[in-house]
């Protein structure tokens, strides 16, 4: 697990995957299907497949870093 944490610090895409799978418990198929339109960073919401979840700090920062 330690290797994943280190790798996630270096790879923005992996950091988003870790956040979405580890924090939000999304399965890989949902993660693969997430679009930018499903993420509301200013409103702090994540809406994959109509789930409408609050967006935590770690996930918001991971997504922001990936999009940058």
C-alpha cells in the first residue's frame, strides 16, 4: 500500500483513481466513465451516474491537479 501512496503523489491520474476508489468506493467501471461534466469543483459535488456525492478536499485537490 505504501507504494501506491508514493506513486499517487507522482502521478495525478493515479491520485484521482485512489481518491475515487478509496474514498468514494467507486468501482473501476464508474471511474472510467466519469466525465468533466460530472465534477463540480466550485460546488464541491461529484455526480457520477446521478449519485450526487459531496466532494472532499483530497478528491477535489486530486481532480484539480489532474486537470491542471
